[in-house]
C-alpha cells in the first residue's frame, strides 16, 4: 500500500443497489461515507427488476420508495402457467393488504434504483461517490481497515473505520481477503432479454409470470408501460454464446404465444451460481449482497437477499459507529444473514429454478399451479404469499405470524 491517505468512517466498495442504498442509510444517520465504484457510470445491462411487496417498507424507510413508484410499474398480481397444458393461475396480492400497507410489487430496472439512491445520496455533504475507482486490495487492522483503489487520480489508499464490500459476485474485496466462495455453478446459460413483444395481448400473460416447461421455461415480466418486457430463458452452455441472438426468435416462437413483431432492446447471457462466503465479517470488513452470496435469479432471491442484508446492516453499523453498540452486533448480523441465505434463499431459489426450467412432471406442476391460485382458504393463500418473508432478519417476518 502507498502513502497517500484519505479517510472516511465507512468506505463502501461498489455502487450497485446494495452499496448505493447502504451508503444512503448511513449518510442519513450522519456518518461520513465514501463509495468507491469501478465503473465510470451506472451499468444499464438487464439485471434484477422486481421489488417484492415485503421489501417496500424498508425502501420506504430509506426514502426512495416514492421515486421508485414514480419511475416504475406497480404490479398487484402474478401468474403461474404450465406451458405444455395451458393450466394457469392468476394470483392477486390483495390479501397482503391484511398485513401490510404495501400490497403490490414494483417493477423497475435495478440501474434505475441505483440512480435514485445516488440522487438521494448526493444531497448529503457527508457522502461522496468516486466513480472509476477500482478497489484492488483491502486490509483489516484492529481499529480500522485500509482500502487501495486505482482511481481517477491514480492509486489511493483509504483509511476507514469500517469497509462494506458490496462489489458483486466477483468481489475483489472478498478475493483480497482470501475468502472462499464455495458452491456450484449451474450448467445452464440464462439470457436476460429486454424485448418489445405483446406478451399480455397475445399470450394472456400478467405483468409478472413464471412459465413452467423443461424446454422453454421462462420468467417474463413487464418492465414499464412502453411495451418493454423482461424475458429470462435458459439454454445449455454447450451452445456457443455468440449464437444467442440468432437462436432467440425460435425460442420466442417456441413459447407458442403467436406471431407478432418483436424488437430486442438488449440482452445479457450469463452463468449463475449457488455460492456463499464462510463469513460476512472479517475484522473491520463486512460483505453484503452478491459479494457475500450468489444465487440463480429465478424467483428474485438474489437482489431480495441483498436488500435484506443492507436493511438489517444500517442500524447496527450506525450504532457501532456512534459508540452505542458493541461490534458483536455485526457478528450477529453476519451470522443471521448468512444463515438465512444458506437455509432459505439458496434452497428456495434452486427449487424454483428446477420447477420453472427442468421439471418434467406435468401433474406435479399442474397441482402446484392450481393450489397457488386457490383462494378458497384466505389464511392458507396468505401463508403462500408470505413465504419469502422468511428472508427478513427484521420484524415483521410475516410468514411466521400467518403460518
Ligand atoms: C444478467 C443478470 C440478471 C439478473 N436477474 C436477476 C433477477 O431477475 N432477480 C434478482 O433478484 N436478481 C437478479 N440478478 C442478480 C442481481 O442483479 C444481483 O443480486 C444484484 O445486482 C446484487 O447487487 P449488489 O449491489 O450486491 O452487486 P452488483 O449489482 O453486482 O454491484 C456491484 C458493484 O460493484 C462494482 N465493483 C465491482 N468490482 C469493483 C471493484 N473492484 N472496485 C470498485 N467497484 C467494484 C460494480 O461495478 C457494481 O457497480 C441478475 C444478475 C445478472 C447478472
């Protein structure tokens, strides 16, 4: 490490959704925060886009929900469908109103959420974002940590009370600490495709859909009101990646929704994993979001877990910075968040991926879809709708109160 020394109470590595929102929460509590982001500007490629009703209270507390609602699409139902037989269920979120004022999901590209978070952050004189600063090394000491970044003004070293590594699945923070990222990489390629095609008119799809099929399974969701949709499909990694765009029209036709003009806005082929670190805390360095744990995207467990990481982190970290809390509060945070990923997020995401893209047992799929749409017993229906709140480490964890 070289001599030039900047300092901050907290250095956050990565201005993705997890880093940007963590910075906002800490800046709101008066802490001196610096965010180091490798890219010169926000990355716009298609990634997560659904914010479930049960994360919205936390986003509201951060003050970003209203802007997200304005920029995004509000969705009050979703569909599950067995592609081969057409058996389907449209499932309203209406029942959620009994336990939450937020009985809707928001659809919005994650780059827009980052833009909103950074706009809010820019109002705080105690927060700073440095773009084009690639973190290359992190070292933790007894009472501080050192972060080396290759930035616009050359290589600089930051001294921080605490570091939050929110630098994504390929985290440099994780690697420089020598932490393992154990787990599996799926043998599929996912293709997140932003496309203009009338899924609703010709396919009778809802604004959010899981389409179950071992050949053409897909997750399809409306992104905005301009006719833009996200269609996430999968294929074997044995196929050449450079042929994705050529194969795309046949894959769209294979859904069987009908012949209509379409326009591909953008697409990202990617591999997905079920992986996690051994510990989300190493001395003065905390890992959050994809830097700590990665999952396949089916069901939206990736960003949802990251959002719960940061919502649960802000208060204890702020307490430690103020001197009101022992740093054991951060051990507790790290252990709880990792346990919830290991015991719930990762297995649930793996099961949903298997059902959407792999399962050949049509009667099983049909039974599952029928029961998902069965509203005859409202308590049971609400129990199903709240299953994912098991990922919250804060209260209310609705799944416990209704099941
Ligand atoms: C194609 C694709 C589709 C996806 N679809 C879904 C989905 O539908 N639903 C879902 O829930 N999840 C989805 N995910 C996962 C979701 O995008 C992640 O869970 C989410 O982005 C995690 O946010 P994060 O802030 O932890 O990390 P990221 O969003 O990865 O942000 C990390 C940030 O750190 C920066 N950075 C990286 N290295 C450094 C460095 N050395 N120094 C400084 N900065 C650095 C990066 O530039 C980036 O801005 C998808 C992911 C991909 C790739």
